[in-house]
C-alpha cells in the first residue's frame, strides 16, 4: 500500500503489484539535486514506488511516481544510455509528478540487468571516446535495437499505467525520451496510437537513419503531438535530420538548441572531452518549459 513520502522515504508497494523491492532513497545523488534546485512542497507530497512489470520477455523493474491523491495523466519516460538511476528519478520522475502527472520510468535494460546499471560516479566519469567504456553499452542497448522488443515493452508499460488507480483513463498518455530513448518514444507513439497523446524527444539518437525501419518512417502511424529538441552538436553531425523530421512530422515542433551538446538536459552527464560541461541548465529549463506546455495542451 502506498503512502506519502518526503525526501527520505519511499512507499514499499504501489497499489496494483505486490511484488516490490526496497530502494534506498536518493543517497548521495540527492545532494547535487537539492543544491541545484530546492525541493518544492508539491514534490514532498509525491509518492515514489519501486515496481515490477511483467512483459513478454520477463520482469521489468521500474519506478512509479504520482501525486499523493487523485488521478492524473500518465507519462512514460524512456531513459538514456545509462538507464534508470537517481538522476532520472529526481530530475524527471519526481519533478513531473509534482506537476500533476503519474509517471513511469522503466529500466530499459531489464533483459540484461537490474537498475541502476551505472553508479552516479560511473556516469559522470564515463568517456564516450574510450573503447572500453563504450563496450559496456553494447550488450545493454542491443535488445532495444530490435523494434519488436520495443513494441512489446511499450504495450506492457502503457497497460501498466492504465491499470493504476492514479492514472486518469480520460486523458491521453505522454511519453518522453532522452538520447537512445528518442527513437523509443517514436516507436511507442506508433505502437499504441490510441493512448499516446504527446511524444517528446531530447537529443534523440538515431531518429533518422537510412534503414527501412528508421523511426521517422513511422510518422503515418502516429496521431500524437510530437516534439523533437535537438542538440546543436547532433545537428552538426547530421544536419539534414531536422529537415527529414519536419517533412515526416509537419505538425511537430522541431528545434535545434543553440550551443548545446548531446545530453544537455540530463544533470549527471559526463563532461565533454575538453572538460566543458554537457549539462546546460538554462537550455534544459527551456526544454522543460516546452515539455510541460506540450503535455498541458495534448494530454486532454
């Protein structure tokens, strides 16, 4: 049974799934979050639970956040290549729930390992140019390169949200994704078009590829309002992708964020090779404002 939480406690079991595992609250990661942004009274009333979701491929561990009372639009968050971890819980799950949403963040790597797969220190010290570091990502991300796996997961996660008393069935569901989560947002919107009302990607990787199953080719199946916020560094690497997205999704908001690096919205992103910070708080807040406006307009 869930209960109200403050920053130091979590509910041991949400309403519809008796199988749970305890999770130590925030730990050291809470320090930098509290330092960068004070916890609001609304956030203190957010209920956060560790839950298990049965999928066709096994049991997915996940985190579920919702206001302490009432029913609210559901949101599915697809994490980046470092997966479900304290940063995503606090910066996205808890914060969005405080605004009146019931939020699910699954462990995208549940087929391989339980979350968190990376510690905060491992994330912040990760070097993408290092072959040994990058080698850790391949086995984790491999199953998500198979569209059918993503589709199965999307159906299971949306079904979980629709099965919760804290989720309003009279509202559409939103979905947002970061880095590798960008394509997963698009596939989710195409797989469950009747329930997904809005989709947002932040520095999404692989949204436009030469493959016949490229995510952008799914546009005809999607009825959700879409938003693509692109890092300037990604735009430099693939300057025509934004044009393809605009052509494929003529009603979508497509924007390149000036001066940003891939990963700019996530607070614990490792710095660039030259030491420059990847996280860009002003631009991240701009992205957050756009996201909230999208959900307010589209999840009716």
